[in-house]
C-alpha cells in the first residue's frame, strides 16, 4: 500500500515537472518568435526612425541588452528555478497556501494564480520606482534612451535576483502551481516585448488593445525622461491595474517623448556601466 502511494506521488511529481517544462519550452519558442517578428517590424516601420546612426550602432545596442538578459536567464536557472519547483511542489503536496485554503481547483486556481502574479508584478514595479534602494537597480532599465524590443531584456541582475527571491515566497504563500507560473510567463513575456518595441499601431487599435493589455502607446509614456510620466503605467501585462490604482497616463504627443533618465552620465551605455550603476554615488 505504501509503495503504491509512493509510486503515485512520484508519478504526479514527474507529471507536474513535465507539464512545467513543456509550457516553459513552448514559452521560449513564443518569445523567440516574438523577438524576431518585432525586430523585423522595428526595421520595416520604426516608430522613431532616427534612433540609430548606423546598423552597427543598432547591433551593438541590441547585443548589449540581450546579453544582459542572457546573464539574468543563467542566474535564474542556476539559483531560482530549483527553489520555485521546491516551493510549488511543497505547497501542492501539503496544500499549503491561500488558494488551497479557499478550495480553489482547476482553471479557477490557474486564473487566480495568473491574476495574482500580474497584480504582484504591478506592485513590485511600482516599488522599484518609489523605494530608493530598488530604484538603484531599476534605473538600469530606464537608462536606455533608444527603447526598442531588446530593452525588455535590459534589467540589472540585482533587480532580477530580488524579484525572483520574492516570487519564491509568493508561490508558497498563495499555493501557485508550476504550470501556472509557466503559463503566466508564456503570456506575459511576448506582451512585454511588444510594448517595449520601437513600433506603433493605429490609434483605434491601440485604444482597443489597451482595454486589456499594455500597449506601445502606454509604455512609451512610462519610459519618458519626464518623471511624472515615468511614474505611471507600471503594469506588465493587464492594463487594469493602472486603471484601478490611478497610475494610468497617456501622452498627447507620443512622438515627442524623450526616453531615458535626465543627465548624460545616467545613460549607462556599456555593459560594465550597467552592472556598476547601482553601486555608484
């Protein structure tokens, strides 16, 4: 009897692991396809046509941002995926977490987990702007004066470390399953790439899209070097959070927005400058 239970639990754990890996692999392919598509879109019809003086300048800019993203991916794989797996499996095995206490199951549990993670991402992003310690890391993302799709990879390792650490606690506290986490990332990452891209969509389409998700029109305002605009539009996937918490803002002239941070010394062009930025004066 005990052996049968052990086999059953092992099979369930293996199935959960495989489902997570399947969605993660699927998410990687979707993200890769979105990156390629948006790079072509930016090349064919850029919103800001005069960003780069040459193809080599653009290639260096893109390569630097993507390299920082790869460093973050390596750190997450080495330090945090295992802790997320442990947290999710521990939570599921003993039904630990708020969603289990509520008796949520199936797709209701999944939808609540995805909504919660997007809600948390909104407040984490807002904290990164309001708390000086977090802003020291997050400013690396905002220091890009030529925002394009690769800016979505441009986050300091310290910021990703802290957000990944908090995510482990979130999984335990609420009882988020592994495949819920993978599904959220599969939805969220392509949307984040889309609204960072140097593209524009017709205003009527953008207006319809931003009823649900963050659009380029919204996120360009967030990357403005004018602080009242920078401190708005914090959400990553669903636009509802900015509307609910009164941080939604649009610009009357998107083409007039200047990206980055005030002061030439805060552009952080080189990779080593980005990595050292939080520890400067």
